[in-house]
């Protein structure tokens, strides 16, 4: 019986880094990143638009809904009381 020749062991190819090493100095990269961030921001800060009319309508609608719920809760309590007293 002849022995099978052993195949030479192959080493996996070295993996290339996901991100190539920067050729610029870290300070230059940092300055470029900061400049890019500043240019991408809006020039004026976003302010919440004031809508007192819609806020007032919302408050009225919520007040009305709460009053209806309180009325229904009161009615349910009285019905429970009547049922318990039977």
C-alpha cells in the first residue's frame, strides 16, 4: 500500500483591514471632521413653533373628554352601589 502524499498546508490569505489606515495626520482628520459636522448643521437652531390656538383646542378637547369619563365613572359607581344593595 502506498502512502498518499500530504498536501502542503496552506495558510489563509491575510485579511485586508476593513478601513485603510489614514495617510493624513490625526489632527488634520479631526479638523476635517469638525468642519464637515459644522457645515451639515442648520445655521439657526430649530425652535418649537408656538401654536397657542391648537394647544388651546387640544386642552378643551381633553377637558371635555375627562368630564365625560368622570360622568361615566360616576354612573358606573352608582349602578354598582345599586347592584350591591340588592
